[in-house]
């Protein structure tokens, strides 16, 4: 069963309210339209945007 965060993200995406999507992959750091690609070797420096929320 999906958690509320996944459902909210799916709803926001369907409503075109997503300003920036983040993808982790082996590709270099780049921004294409609304997709930010973060290389896996740099992923350690990121933090969960949901941290601290209840």
C-alpha cells in the first residue's frame, strides 16, 4: 500500500503542480526543463525533503 507522500506526489504531478522533479542516476549533473539529474556519487550530499515532517 502506498504511503500518503506517494499519493500526494502522484496527485500533484497529475495537477501539474510539480516545479522540479529529481532523478538519481549514473548520468552527470544537469537540469533539463523540470528534471534535475543528480549523479549517484553526489547523492550522499542530498537530504530527504520530507525529513522532520509529521
